[in-house]
C-alpha cells in the first residue's frame, strides 16, 4: 500500500486539530478535571515525605498515609488562612459601607466637574455603587462555594493517588531499561513542580510579611487580610501582583484619601518589582525553564480551560503538556528551546563522529514526533520504490537489442 508524504503544513494542521479536540474535551470536563489535577499536584509536592520513609525501611502503607496527612494539613492550613481573611473582609465591608458610598458620590461629583455629561457620570457612579460591589462579592462567593464543593473530591482523590504512589515507584525497575528517556522526563517534571511551588511559597511569604507590615504602619485596616491575599496571589504568575494590590489600595483610598492610596501603591510596586520581577524570575526559571511569555499566556489559557484553579496550576499544567508532547529528539529540539528549556544535559553528536543507529520507531517519542517519524518512513519507502522502478527500467532498456 502506497502512502503519499504529508506536507509539513498539513502535519502542523493535524497536530493543531488534535490539540483543539483534546483541550476542548478538557474544557467540557473541567469540573471533573480541575479537582483531579489539583490533587495530583498536591501529591507530587508531598511525595518527598514518602521517599524519606521508604529510605528508612518503613512499610508502604506508612508512606501513603504520610502523604495523605501532610496533604490534609496543607489544605487545612490554607483553609484556615482563607477563612480568617474572608471573615475579616466581610467585617470590613459592613463597617465601611458609608465610607464607600461617600466615595462613590465624590467620584460622581468629580466626573461632573471634569465635563462629563450627567448620563455618563450617573452610569459611572452606578458601576461603582456599593450594591454593584455587593453583587460582585456574591458572585465571587458562589465561585468560592463551587471550589469548596470540588475540595471534597480533592480530598478523596488524594487518598487514592497517595495509595497508588507505591505502585508507580516500581516503574523505574520495570521500565528503566526500556524507556529511560520517558522516565527521565517524568522525573524532571515532578521535580520542576516541587521546585516551582517551593520558590513561590518562599517569595510569597516574604512579600506577605513586608506588605502586611507596611500596611500596618500606614494604618490600613486589617493588614493580616491583605498579607494573606498577597501570599495567595503570589502563586498566580505575572498578574498576581495586580490582583493583590487592588483591594488594599481601594480601602486605603476610603480611609486615608489619595495620599494613602499612592503610598500603598508605591510600597507594593517597590516590593513586588524588586522581589517578583528582578529576583523571583531567576529562581523560577532555574526551577521550570519556561519563558516569561509562555508563563503569562499559560495563566490565561488554563484559566479558560479549567476555571479559577487554572491560574494556580498554570505552570505545572504547562510543564505536563511539554513533557507529554515534546521529547528530546532533534526534531523537537527547537520547540523545547522555544518554550524556555535550556536543553542542558542533552547529548550532541560530535563532528566527524559516528552516531549510533537509531530504531525506525522509538517508543519513547512523543505523539507529534511519532507522527513525523511515520511520515518520514513513508516518504523514504516511496523514494526507494521509485528508485527501484527506475533501476529496473534502465536494466530493461539495456537488455533490449
């Protein structure tokens, strides 16, 4: 059976179509996929606890139980922090309702003085009305309730995944000789995820302490709430700083006027620019090897695909996608480099040296590379067949008198 070679453009189009189908299915199943992915990331983070117990000769069930306990403690700690922050925030909303209303009236009056027509001023004031803010908070509350519902499934998934880690640890002994490159990519992925969250948690704690102390010194109410918000939003790449500065800045405007507003924005900008723009990207780059453009795009993309959890899981999911789709072969080398991978530790062929024969189909290749390999095989087969037919035609011509 003859196969016509696929043009490069057609291969790219087929790959994009397959990706659209996969991500579309993931979007439709985001309520199911979100908790599963969150539980998987938490298990990956807690996996070193099992390594310590295994090295000490503890039974396998002890390692699984330790992962579950540590994961539950982490989730409980985050839940307590968010509960404290939400409680104080609701108290602030009720306490400063009159101040917010006066701020809305002042903004409406200012809009009228700068020459805006009354209709525009009224529309702007309506958008800033406390009732609109309350509706927005209610919408946020419903989303939080949805996340809390998904948390129940996360707790269940954690138990099953922690139990399965004992089985997956045998993969190195069973398939280490057959698929070493694939296992190495998976190991790099899990290590990168842990390093990413360790770096973010460390810098998030530093930023939260500095911001909280600065807000306390300025006299902004509930500095603990905004410190917790700064810590949580630090896990959202690039745009987390903007999400963390808006609420305390608005409250500072209500309490202390424009001078306090400018002071809060200035402190946040200095702290976050120094730590999150100049220092943290270096550590994150060393941990995950992803370009700033890709990290920024991944936040918007994964938030669209799986919802709010996508903002926090954006970098691990991007790492997982790169691990699954891109191998370390020459054909995918430029894509790895384009995504930010420094390609350290990969072997290069020496000039003039003889390279080892490669198998026609490598089972460790990614799906995209396997598609390219099969297409190349079909093209080579067609070329050999055409050459053979030309050779037979020349032989027949020489045999004719």
